[in-house]
C-alpha cells in the first residue's frame, strides 16, 4: 500500500524535473553546521570567559563587590552569546532572522525588567540613608 504512494511520489518528482530542468533540488541550508574547529573555538572561548571572572573573584581584583558583580555579569552576557553562536548555531539567516530577533527581544525585555527592579531597590536604599541622616540630626 505504501509502495504505491512512494512510486507515485518518485514519479511526480521525475515528471517535475522534466518540465523544470534548470531547477536544483538541493535543500537550502540556512542553519550553520559547525565543524570540530568551530566547537573547539566555542569551548576555548567558554573556558576563557569562565576563567577570567573566577580569577577576578579569587584575587579580589576590585575593591567594591558591586564592580566585580557588574564585570562578572558582562562576561556572562558575552558567554551566552558565544554559546548561542558556537553551540546553538544561531545566526541572522536562521529561520529568516526570526530566531535572532526573538533573542534580541528577550535581551531587551530582561534589561527592562532589571532596570525596573533596580529603580525601587535604589529608591529604598536612598530612603534608608535619608532616614539614617534624619536620626543622626535628631540626636544632635
């Protein structure tokens, strides 16, 4: 039963080729397939992008922990991009650019959420400092 369908499908393909001999039936490969060299490049970059923040924390390179945190987050963002390019094979051609657009949109949403979360946190820190100053003024 299925052999008839397969033969018919093969026959249709041959007939189509007779009417359109200039067309090539190769599948368009819009996603990248990485080689061993590509995987090794991604792996080495991942090791470097992990080792540098580790070194910064272990040697206490920066005086303020907030500076260290910002630098570590920057390295983490770069490492995410390395993983997306070398291991997930994302590029601007994949799926007509929609997957890259979705990734960029996700980064924007996360950045906005972090900014919104940071504003109230900063405001509460400023309020506490303001209250501490008022208490000190009352004591004098």
